[in-house]
């Protein structure tokens, strides 16, 4: 009997207003209770740094690399959660620091 490899988390189903570098963005994601999904930074250009500035209250947020985070909803919790990521980068028309605030709906 062989063990099957763990399934990798997929991108969070989301609605996001993508701003340019130097502007803040907000977005909404949806995830099932106890499940995880990936949240990539999608502002056009190059990310030079990123950090978590607001941790979620009903789940966990893990930085996988400079541009991708993994959100995991708390098991048996259903409701709302939120987190924020600060990213610094440069795009084709602007550069600067942006804060991406994400509102999660946990089903």
C-alpha cells in the first residue's frame, strides 16, 4: 500500500480590487471551515518585500514566499475573518507600499 501525496492548496476563490503600487487594496475570499487556500499578491510588477500586518482571528496565515500566502480557516468555525498583508513593489506605472486587506467568508 502506498501513501498518496497530500493535495496542495489551490488559489482562494476571490474578488479583489487590484490597486497600483502605493495604493491600498481590499478583497474578499471564500473558504470552507478547516480548509486552506493560497492568496497570491497580484499587483502588476515586482514585489520586493511583503509581511503580515494583521493576523486572522479565526484561522492562520502563513507566508510561503515573497508573493504567496496560505490562509487556513479554523476547523468547525463558520463566519467572517480578516487579515492584511503589506507589500512593497514596483510596477509599470508606480512604485511604493500597498496594504492588501482581505475579508474571508468561512463556510
